[in-house]
């Protein structure tokens, strides 16, 4: 006990010195023992616009859409529309809160305010965990694409390591460098999907040389719903994860010079982004390609361009896929580090994570997230069917948990804002009916995961992750009550 007491005294002494050294960039508030640090306002409106656009267009659209079409048929376009409608509602709710009450940590802070400290802790750490896993997945996917496309003799693990180092340096340099990289990554993705929609649309309408009006693939080969109507809703479980990332713009708002305007613009434009980029692209694919052509659906965008007769289709789409992967990797590092920074501000993570460099970048938080990325890539190399598979599955339903808690947060915060007579620049439609409908829909999707054998394992592992975090919170909360210290002092 004497040794433990001495260690604690020494720890508190070191902490007091560190506090004095950080007074220039960090201030402490008595309320909840929070640390409030100031991030650099380095993101311009054009950065925020492309971050919101790029957040919608992920690698899952270019690579994973073929698997969805195979399991649903031409009706996959309806499934994407249903999942997209749910994302539109979630983004509307999040946009309402973010514009009315901009906050560091976005929905993590809203969960804390509306439901209590446990909710902020759980949402923040689940979101961080999800994106750390995404960093490893995207680093591996990008490396595998580069190896297959340009560097067949270079090991995947080495390419993954190089990609992680390059994008870590980008994030560490300044938030503006992240914004610039994401601006150009997103620009390439947006340009590619827009050209695909124009060329594919001309082909489907018979206005392309050698083409004629033909929608037979929508009804032939077993009909529009070859696996039955229920498959439309079962597929939502898979598709909804393709949209995860739309909310990144609300995280980046804390480093924007015009946070409210940027979030409002992104929220108002999410409808056409989902309808055009996803629903439009999937409609063209199922119209041009037979849904039961397994070979073509391995790379559906490449196959469509080859059918139309675009030279170099494989090279073009490989470039776009690599760009999409790098964009997701870049955003994953950024988002995970900012959520870790926000958790530290709330007192839910070690306060060393709020340390900023002279350019206002949370270097420690970025390096921690990158370190977990390296560790996950190592797991992928050592045990792809063991540890890495567990990590991947354990984050499978996290997106749904977070979206569900966003909806519950909006339900409570909106009522408080209405009681206070707050004028809302962005308002949830048909409140509270659509909010309740969104909650019910997400609960139904989670239930469908429990009923489907292929997704049940992901749900169980994700629940295990949430339970582990809940236990950590309970233990930490009891320690706080026992010591009488704020949470951030204990950590």
C-alpha cells in the first residue's frame, strides 16, 4: 500500500507539471473535469464540401456492390434506396443537432448530453474502434489492389506499411493537408462516378453508338425479385454499412472556419448524393449486366465499361478503387484520431491525447490510431482467419448501434431545443414521427442480423465489444466515485 501511495503521489506530481506546461494550448474546466483544447480551424468550405461528398462514395460501392446484386437480383436498386433513405434520416437528425449546437466529438457529445456519460463513452469508443479497424482493412485492401495492378512482386504487408506511413505523415503535418488530400481523393471519386452515370445513362437510353433501348435485364433471369420480396429488406443489413462515413463532416466541423454552414450544406445535399451516386449507379449496373453473371459482378463497374466499349476500363477503375481506398484510409486516420481527442476532452480517455503540436494537430492521438493500424495489419498477416477476422467481425454492427443512439439523442435534444424556443436552421422532418420510424427501422435491421446465420456472428461479436466497453465504463465510474477524482485525473 505504501508503494502504491508513493506511485500515486509521484503520478499526481508529474501530472501537475504537465498541466502547467500545457496551459498555453489547453484549459481545464470544473464542469465534469473536462479538458477543452482548441483545434486548428484549417478546413475551408471546399474541403468540407468534398469531405461530405467523399464520405458517401466509399470503396464498398465500387467493390462490394456486385455481391449485393448477386444475393438480391435487380431489386438491389430498391435495397440501396431503402438503406439510403435511412441514412438520409440519420444525417438529417445529426445535422439538426450539429447546426444548432456544434460540439467537439459531434454525436458522442450529443449522446452524453442526452443520455448521460455512459452513452458518450460508449458511442465515442465504439466509433473509434470501428475506424481503427477500417484503417487496417483499407490499408490491406489498397495494398492488395496495388500489388495486383502495379507491383506483383511486392508483399502486401510491406505495401500496407508504406500506405500507413504516408497517410500518417499527411495527417500529422496539418489538418489542412488532410483536407487537401481528401479534396483531391474525393474529386477523383466524384468525377469517376459522374462520368460513369453519364456514359451508362447514354448507353441505357440507346444514345450511345451501337446501343439500343433495352431494360430486359431488369425482368429476365428470374424476374425483378428472384429471391422474393423479403430479400429486399434482408439486404439492407449489408448495404447500410456502405454508407457509413457520411457523418464524418460533422466530426470535421470542429476544425472548419464555417462549421454550421458546412454541416447545413452537407445535410441538405445528402438526399441527391445518395440518390444519384448509389441508387443511380446500381440501377445502371443491373440494367446493363445480368444479375446472375457471377464473373461480371466481381468488378461490376469494370464490366459495365467493358460492355459499353470504353478502352482501358480495367486500368481506369483500378485507379478509382485505389483512390477510394486511400480516401477511406485517410479519413479513417483523421476520424479515429479526432474522436480519441474528443474522448480525452470529455474525460473518457487519457488526457495526453489532447496534446497539440504548434499547428494545432493532436499528434499523440494520431500516432496511437496509426499504431493500432500497424497492429491490425500485423494480425492480418499472421492470422487472417483468426485474430484479424475477429476484429473485423466485432465491428460489423457498430455502425447500426451508433446510428441508433444518434436517433435517440436527437429525440431528446430536439425536445429540449423546442422547449427553449431555439430557432433551428436544419430541422428533422415530421418530428417525432420520422425519428421513431428510424429507431424502429434500425432495430428491425439489428433483429434481422440476429435471424440470419451469415450475419449473426458479426452481431454477437459487436455486442461483445459493446459489453466490454460497458464493463470498462462501470469499473472506471466506480473508481471515480471511490477516489473522488474527475475521470480524466484517474486516467
